[in-house]
C-alpha cells in the first residue's frame, strides 16, 4: 500500500502560555527558563481519517528534545491521536495517548491510555481516560533524561479491532520504549486531532519538537485511483461484451 505523510504546521495552545513556533512543524514549549516547559498542552487539527479497512493505519511521529530535565516523573510527556467527538475546545475527546517512563509519580513505566466515552476532561489529562497497556523502558524506567528522542504512535485496523503501537527512543540518550496493544472494542476508528501535553512533574526548561507529521496508509488519493481504475475496467469489459 502507498503511504502519504503530511507535516502538521498549525498548532493551538490549549493550556500554559510559554510556546513558540506554533505555525511550524517544530513547535517549542517553554523558553529555557527553569521548568518553563512544564504544564503546557497544544493540539493540531488534522484532516479526518477513518480506518475503515483492514490494513489502514495512521501514524503520528517526529522528534523531541528535552532541555535540562531534573528528576522527570513518569507520564509527564504525553502524545496522542484523537477524535474531537463533536466537542468544542479540548474536552471530551476520544482516542489514545502514550507517555514517558520516569523516576516517580506512582508507576514509573510508560503507559498507553484510551480516552473514555463519554468524558469531560481535557485531551491530555489522565482523568477521563483508562490505562490499557504499559511497558518498561530499556535499560530502565529512570533512564529518561535530557536529550533528543524520536516518538511514534500508530493505529492500525485489524480484523479484530485496532492494533496500537507506541515508541519513544533516544537518539543521543540510551533509552527505548516500545509497546503494543490490541483493542478489540475501540471507541472510534476516526481521528482528526493530534495533541501534546507536558505535566508539572516533567521538570523541563524547554521541550522542542521537530518535523511532527502524520502518515496515513493507504494514501487517500490511492483509494480514489483504485476505485476509478476498477470502474474503468468494468466499463471497458462491458463494451467488449456488447
């Protein structure tokens, strides 16, 4: 199948106020002063994608750099794919979000949440969501530290529901999170929002993203071409039989 990738270049600040580059695919949370990367959330509106057939997938990916992390708690960096669920603002969305591991803050592993339907909480909140999977980081949960990482969250339609996979991998830090979860009763197969959240326990002076994008399989245009091709073949065959 063909894949289509598109950079996300229009972001809305939902909570916090110290952000920049919101009209680029590389937004920045915080200004480098102490812990100014904490307690921020932003989101982007994406085209509406429905994973209607087995094999269809949607992937959020990019890079992120954390500056001057002190003792980061688990679950304080969250990235998600969402369905706005007919709501205005940032409350009541459906979808999935994944997180970092950390030093403390209850459980120290990386988690995957699914947002409840209904819920009345913001998209990055742990309230109004259920932990559906968790995974320990390699070489350990406390290895999450200042540096640059790649992240991804992939939703793939399978015969029995949705296969969800998430990663957070250091490029100059020895750290790997890689988890999967099969959701046999997903709340939705349609997605139209991307969001990031940093909590008050992240202890980051700045969180800088790079080249945040969405990749969809199959490419929307490919579906149209396939349908058009099949229609043409059908018409041609009918003409030859006439």
